[in-house]
């Protein structure tokens, strides 16, 4: 069941990129959604390592 506190992100993706995403996610035993979340987390980790931690406001603005 979906967590109502989580945000939803819809993106358009070209067929070649879509196929390759699914290929890689299957290779690593993840869903495509899981692979995208993994890649986002890795990028955030790398960014914060080089630029410093991103502070989260007490009440984040809705985007």
C-alpha cells in the first residue's frame, strides 16, 4: 500500500531509456521504481559529500 506521506513524481521517458532502466533494474533485482530511488539516493549522497548536507526545513514547502 502506498504511503500517503510520500510524494509522487511522474516523468516522461523515451522508449530506449525506459528499456535500459528496466534491464538494469532487473539485473540488480530491483523494480524500476526501486532503481530510480536508488540512483536518486546515490546522487544526493554524492552531492552532500562534495557540497555539504542539505538542511530540511521543519515544514517543507509543497512542490
